[in-house]
C-alpha cells in the first residue's frame, strides 16, 4: 500500500500548468512540522495534482494557506547537468480538504457551514494512476 496524508501550509503560491495533452497540473510545496522536546522541525513536501483537482487547488490555494492532502508517494530520478543522478519524491494528490478560513485563520471545523462554501474536494474522472510526466 502506498498512502500518504499530510497537513501543513503552502510554502508558495501553486504553479498551475498543462501537460502536452492539455491536462491541468498543479505543483506546490507544503511544510509540515513536528516538535521534539523543545525544538520544532520543518519538513518540506513536493505536492502535485492533476485534472480538476489541479484546477481547484490552483484557483483557491495560496502561500500560507493550510491544506490536508491525501495521496500516494511517487519517486523519480533524472540526470543532473554535472552527470550525476538526482532523485525526486512527491505526493500525488488523490483527495484534499481545505483547512481553516484564509481571512481569519480559524479552523473550518469550528465554523459550521464553511465546508459547504468550498468546491468539491474529490478527484472526479481523472486517471491518477498514470500521471503524464
């Protein structure tokens, strides 16, 4: 089983592009943190969404917003300019949930009705098993 679930803040505005076939692709980093004793550690995760999910995230998310992402981990490799091999790791979004209100920073769970104001949160009609990259 390959399943990842993270909740954190976007490190920069999402980058919305399209594949050669016209499929929307949205990429952005999410920062998660954990506390060990009195120190806090931040981990950065590369996140990619496709199709309608990419369009929604590209439209509604921005740097600093909190997001819960569920998906799978994809690892890849590439050849660097210096001839060595580089490695990548990213989370491919299957589902997501907006967390909080961007204006007030208040968690959505404490504001009844907020979730109904957001767009659909599940992927519909997109084959995420074979991302086009």
